C-alpha cells in the first residue's frame, strides 16, 4: 500500500510533492489531480505560470504537468526553465496543439513526454510513473552518500569474487561479461546514475544465485534443480546468472543453455511476475478469443509474447487451457477468467499493482 501523504491543492502544499499541475483550466486540472491522487500521488495545482514556477523551485516536485497555454509566462519559456540541466524535476507537456512542430519544439526544450488534451487517464498515469522513476534516479545520482554506497557495493563484490578463489583469468572474463550487462542495464535505466545502480543490481542477483547454489552444496548434479530455483526467483534465466552458474559449478555454458532450451519450464527471455495467457484454441477461437486478446493487449499495453520493461506482466497466447467449456478464456497466474470485459481486466491489473506497492 502506498503510504505517501496527500497534500491539499494549491500554494503552501507540504512537500514531498510528487506532481505539480500547471494548468489554468480548473476542470482539466481537477480531473488529472483526481486520477493521480487515486493512484497515491501527492499533487498540487497552480493556475498561473509564475506561481507554478515558484512552486516548482521551492517544493521540488518529481514531475510537473505543464499546460503550454498557461497564463503568466509563455509555455515554452516555462518548459525551458523547468528542464534546466541538473534539475531532478521532470517536465511533461499537456496541450491541445498536436502539431509535429509543437511536439518537436517541446522535446528539444527537454519535455519528457507530450500528452494531448483532454488527457487520457491511463496515458497520464503511465507517463507520470515513468517521470517519477526518472526523477528518483536523478536524485539518487545526485546524493553523494547514495552514490558512494553503490560504488562500495561494487567493490565489495570484487572482493568477494577474489575470496571465493576464482582464477584471475576467469575473474577477468566474468568482469567483462558483467561490464557488458551493466552497460546494457545502464542504457535502459537512463544515463544518470544508471551504471552504479546496474552494478548494485547485478551484485544482488549474483548473491541470490549463490544462495541457491549453496542450498544444493554447489553440486553439478543438482543443476536442473538449481535452474528451477533461479527460474522461480527471477521468473526467467538471465544470461549473466547463467554465466555465473557456469563459472561457479564448472559446467560449460553451452551445456546449461542446452538444458534451458530443452525444458519448457525454463525461459531464456525476460518474463513478468504476472502471466496473462489468452487461449486461442479452437473452442475459444470460435467464441471470440481474438476480441479478448485485443482487449487484454490494450489493457496491458503489450503485444502477445511481450513483457513490460519493469518485468511485471507477460502476455502470451496458448493453444488450450483445458477448460473449453469456459471459452473464450484467459488464465492470469493461477486463476481462470471467462471472457472478462475491459473493466474486469483493469480491476485485475489494479489489484496486482496494489499488491506490488504494499
Ligand atoms: S480451446 Fe480454449 S480452453 Fe480449450
């Protein structure tokens, strides 16, 4: 459950402020505020450009939703001020002007996203979530203490690897592959502070893998059980973990890949914590499986076979779930649903989000 405190609207709202809405259209601002507060965000509204910029400076919100038509300043001027280098506040533009020129100018000035008015609540939440995440990353990178801690964790990891008695050559190979993985993750996390976070994340992953191998006494003949536990922990078999297991158990990586490819229980692609499986078998097909798939795809924002970037949801199609009498049917984790409509799907997804936040 999100424990962030709600603030009252308007000037004088108590920090920490998640979102500042700069919009003189009271109805539009109120609708955005309601959507965001229902999702647990702390929100304030400014109906004037100067007042909004002052609030942004003093309260340091994670995200500013800026209506380009706000009075008191020009929208582009306000955007340029909000997007100044070094700021942890992420500006998101809202406008009724959907021209390409306007969008290009906003992106050039540093807008994180560009939302058309009237703003779609789902798009608003998605954009704000990404903005708040990016703002958090920037703040962490700016905090010398946090940065130092992350670097120290990376050094700890090197020390542990040496103490485990790895040969220097093997260690160098591992470091090279970790470096690659760190870069890969850093690219996904954004340029600021990404690498430090990536190293800390990898170190955590390897310690989890070590704990699993230790449970089986680092035995080669327990490889399948070890991989099953890794699959259960990470929901897939990440390549840096397989490289680590290969080195620690002295089993060639190609042998591990052979096993991972052979058994259906293993996935070499990232999978979300929650699985949505839409049946496209004959009974479901004739009773509207494709419409159901379209609805699920729209609700999750994913195409079949895709997993979201936070590894929360995976959408797949299957040939028969063994309950044809319910057709068309979807299995969500271990539950079956008969032809759920969009609002039922949204409720299922919201419940999952709440459980994740709790
Ligand atoms: S065809 Fe869909 S459950 Fe059997």
